[in-house]
C-alpha cells in the first residue's frame, strides 16, 4: 500500500478544517488520500451545477482567504499552476456553443467519453487502486453522485478525487486557489483533460470526469455509468455494504432511475429552459407529479427499494438537496417546496445524516445557483410563477429509523 499511497498523495491536501461551514459538511470527517479537503476553502461562491452553463459572482471571489497548504502543490511536486481569474468580458459566459444556447429549449449535450471500468479489465480499463482520478465540482449534482458512492463503498484510498473552482467563464471549469490545483496533471483548465483525450475537442466540458493515469486520458464523462462502475467493479477493495445495485433489483432500479431522470433530475433543467407556457406547465406538472408519487412511496418504507440503500437513492438525493435553494427559485417550478412533501423531506434528511451524503454537500454552492446570474439556458417569461429560495433545517431529526 505504500506505493498506492504515494500515487494518491501526489498533490493531495492536508490543511486544518478552518472553514466556518465545517459543521454543515461533517465536522468529524477527515480528507481521504488524494482528496482536496473542501473544508479548507471558502464557500458561498459557487456558480451552480456542472451541466448548466451557470456562473457565479466573481466580485465575491475577490479578497477570499486562500488556503496556504501543501495540498495546493501541483502534480509531481511542482509549483501549483492556476487558471487566470474568471473574465466574462474576454471569454464570455459558459454555455453558448457548448449545447446551452440562450433562447433554445434545454437539451442535454451528448457525453462523448463512455468508457467503462471492469473488474477483469475486459473493457480496456481494469479496476485497480490508484489508477483513476475523479474531477468534480461542489455545485454539481451529477458529480456529487460519484463522491457519494466513492464514500459509501469505502473507495477513498482507491480512487482519488479533487474539485474544480466554483465559477467558470467561457473556458469552462478551471483550477484556482479556492479549491486547489490539479493534483494529477497540473492542468489549469479541465478542458485540457478533454483535449488530451480527443485533440480538437469542442464539446461540453463537464464534471464528473474520470481520468486514467495509465493511459493519460479520460475514461468517461458519462455520469450514469461512473457510479455504477464505482459501486460494482471495485469489490476487491470496496466495502460489501451497502450493495447499491443488487442483481435482483436492477430492473426496478433502472426503471426508477429512468423516470426520476426524465422528470426530476433533468426535469428541473427542462422546466428552467422551457420556451413556451405550454411546455413550462406540462414539464413542471410532470416533475411535481413524480415528487408526489415518491412521497407516497416513501411514506411506508425507508428507502426507494425498501430497507436498503441503492443507486436509485444516490441519484435522487442530490436533486432534492438542491431543490429549495437552487432549482425551484431558478426554474420557478412549484409553489410547493421539498419541505412540504412530508415523507420525501424526512427521507432526504435521513440520508443527510450519513457521512457520505453530508460530507459531500455544500449548501452554499446550491444557493448561488438559485440566486446568482441565470445560466445561459434559462428562459425567463411573465408566465412563470414566483418562487423564493428557502433554507431548510437539514439537521432536524428525520425519525425514519422505524421504517427499516
């Protein structure tokens, strides 16, 4: 394990947990090998999700206290390399030309890199400790899924992880002092990882992005596959429980995931991007209809598939966590908040008590999505309802233990 530790520690952070929001992310957790500890970084400066073309408030970034730690060293022990500050005048806002064009209905771009990791290596990417690295962002729900599974399965010492900066201009995600340098390659822009994988790449620069140290390329930026592979292909090093994708439940989990993705996960973006009142009304009613169905389902069971946590819970939760602060005030989805669905709200708080969910959550980054500059795909109109951001008490006891 010494060699593994050296590989994962290259560029890793080790700083005191001095952020005022430590308690919100789990005051007793410790950063894993190869993971940049977000608790050493200022919060409340995020620009929203990972696939939304949103941006943050650069003015708030000025004067931030930058953590002076060994974790900000670059790859291979070199001096850290950072991207230049966000510059909207020079580079524009992210989204235009990347699949999130203003005035058009929201259509999620294709994720070009769809390699799969397999335990036996038959896919070309063998599950191995120390080989893979996750690039993610705090505000991104799709990226948070990977962080949750990594922690649930005890893979912190097997797959390393680091965070991009919270805000981005037209260049896409970048590495700056706030969240630390790229500990693997020393890139200043995440687009460099895409360029290294496909020269001339002109598509969407998204997180999560799974990097392979051995080939020097991205394995995948297709978020549905990454969590499945983390949860099923690293059994030699992973905790056996929870079994997030048990064979006898896979058909049901897949069906649930498809409905939740279409109406809730991606549905929030589609409501925000609706260009006609008819589409807006239909999409938001489909979304709230699914939330009502889930609320009824969870009234009598602890998790979506009974008393065991599964991939379906991992996929639903990041959207719920962002609903009242981010998605609903942005897209003007519903007068009904998450906290107004009693079983669903209790379920969401129940999951938040688990370190894998709590320690990968930064509510301040979600709030910026709902109250900061609108992302490029958002289409405002007078027929949208008015919704204000709502900060709920996520530490309120859930009281669902008796269900499973």
